[in-house]
């Protein structure tokens, strides 16, 4: 009888990512102007690898970023913080899978 490994294999990299490139994943708390929440959602949706997971009426959004290559999450975080309808963007979680 074979024993199951104690730790499961890591999930596969994002489709299209070469197997040796690191994959970054992060969650970002975004605070947008409440009266411009729809515009902020459109701006965030245009960022590659970004997925809006939750939104509230007070202008808070939870965004998950998945990107290939080191430093891609930092670049996306800076792009989000620079959006005209965003007040602040805070990195909540960050991991790199090799």
C-alpha cells in the first residue's frame, strides 16, 4: 500500500508560463472613491492578471493578482495605486511559487 505524501505537489503554474519561471500571487485591498466605484472596477479589470474578488459600496475592493516572473506584482500594485479613481492600494498577501 502506497502512503500519500505529507505535502501535496504545488499547483501548476499559470497557463502559458514556462515551468522554470516563478509565479507570483497577491491580494490587494483597494480603496476607491465610492462615487467612482464603477470606473475603478473598469480600470482594475484592464490590468493583466487582476481579478476583482469582492466589492463593497463604501469603495473597498479585494483584488487578486496572478503574474509570471519576479516583480510583476509590484508593477501591478504601482499601476493600481496610480489609477485616477483609486485612493489607496495595500498589499495584503504575497507569495512566489517556483
